């Protein structure tokens, strides 16, 4: 089967604004527990990334699943930016957090060679004044390794694919504010104004 | 028993949203038919209608793995797992599901009393599941988006800005200024 690539989603499929990435790694024998712990640390890092940063990156979600009796790992994400900027921004969360779990996979041989040819972890520190050119020069190598273990979905559906995360956050903020207004004395009467009828109708829901 | 399945499915959950992943073996010789089915569903209008009908599914992907010999289904959904599976059986998506999973060994059919047990046996629980932005349920998001549409309609209506000057409505006016 020929795999198509696109600016939007790389090798993966898209539904509306959202694209998917699913990668499958071979777990090094005897490393399952360490891998599990390392992927948990990675997830903790993602959880602690400020939400503005996540909105910028375009990451929607991420999961690690170890299967086949501890021999395989699926790392899957969904994202809403174009593939290249998404991956570049995502890597800047900290390459050391990727390496932490990648070192327990058979593909780490390639990752390690890439890292060495890229000057090592130090070169990817965000305080490196040349981080931009470093990323531009080297990140394609890591992207190629990730894509080499990517299996594009044959079917992908996202229920909220028509809206970006900033749009969803904005709508949610309005919903919370509206609820706060409805709990305010006098609001119901104020909403009786003919110009506000669409809001009054929703308040009745 | 449903409760037992839910307990078994105690995988990562963020807010109301849980992850779900199943891996099945494709019946030898059915690889191409399965791929065609998935591609047809991907573009079929009935699929989106069915997903809307369920209203609890956030996202789902089907991946053919190992030379199309295995099918991975990974999704995330709101609410209890057994309701999620029941919804597949009671909505149009059940037909899509049967079209797909009939190409996988041992699949009993979405309306079979054994279907939950069958999925349970093939479920792999994720080690972690992270959502970048806290997101409420799909239905809550739909409600918020409907409100946003109504609010925009209001803002485009003559006289609305004046009406929103009422002190009780001030938080809405503040948001309109954003």
C-alpha cells in the first residue's frame, strides 16, 4: 500500500482540523516496567505543560499503550496544527522526556545515533541561543524515525474536529459565564429584552 | 455482569472521558475487504450521523497493523463503558461496527449478549492518557457551541449592546468586548 503524506497530517489521517499520529515501537526485552514508568513520567510532563503552551502546540491528546504481552508499545496522539510545526513544537517540550521512554525500545539504536549526530541532549536545551537553527537542522531525523514506526489509521473520526481548541475553550468560558449570569438576581428579567431572546431561549434549556 | 466489565476497564480517565483500545486478529483473506469497509465508512455520510447520534464518542481510529493482519481500534468516550458499547448496538453505528468487525476472528456481532465479553478479552488498557486541554463531555461542548452561536446572533442584533448594559448581564458584556 502506498502511504500518502500531507502538510496537514504528515502520514496520518485527518478529520476536519484534527489529525492523528499512531506509532508502534518494539519494547526491549526485560524493559517493560521501566518503559511503563518512563511513559508515565512523560505523561506527567504533558499534564504540567501550561495550557497556553498546549494550545500553541496544537496537541489534543496523547496515550501510551503497552500490548502484546509487554513486547509492543503504541504511542498515539491527535493534533490540530500542521504536522511539521506540531512535531517541532512538541519536541521542544523537552527532548529528554522523549529519550526517557524511547531508550526502552528497540528503535532507540536509531534515536541514539540521531542524537549523537545532532550534538547530544545539551544542544536541545531551550536556553541554547541557537536552538532554532539546531531544530531546523536536526529534527527531521527524529521525525523520520517516528514516521518509520507510524501506522496511519485507515479510519479516523473526531466529534469536535470542526473547532480548534482555542475556539472550544472560548465557548466553554462563555458557557460558564452564562451560568454565572443566570445565577445572578435580576438576570432573568434582564434577559426578557427582545434583542436577547436567543439567550433567553437557551436559558430555558 | 456490567459492573464487573466496568471494573475491569478501569483504564485512564480524564474528567468524564475515558480511553478504550481493542486489538483483534483479521480473518485471513479478509484484509482487503476490511480496508475497503473502513475507507467506505470514513467517507460515508451515515458514519457522521451515527456518531452524532451516540453523542458520547470524542474520537476513534481504526489502524491495520502487521501487514493488515490485525485491527486496532482506539477511541475515547464520555461516561460508563457499558453504556458506550450499548450505544453502538442501539444506534446506526452498530451496522458500521458489524460491517467492520465481521472481518475479525470470533466477533459475535454487536447485538450478541457476548459482545462485551468479547471486547473485554481483547481490550488493552493504556498506561496513560493525557488531554492537553480540560474538555467537558461532547454534549456539554455542543451546548457551549450553541450558546456561542446564540450570543453572536445577539451581538449582531440592534439594541442588544444596550440591553447587555444591565448590571446582571455585565459579565456577558465583558466577554463580548474580548
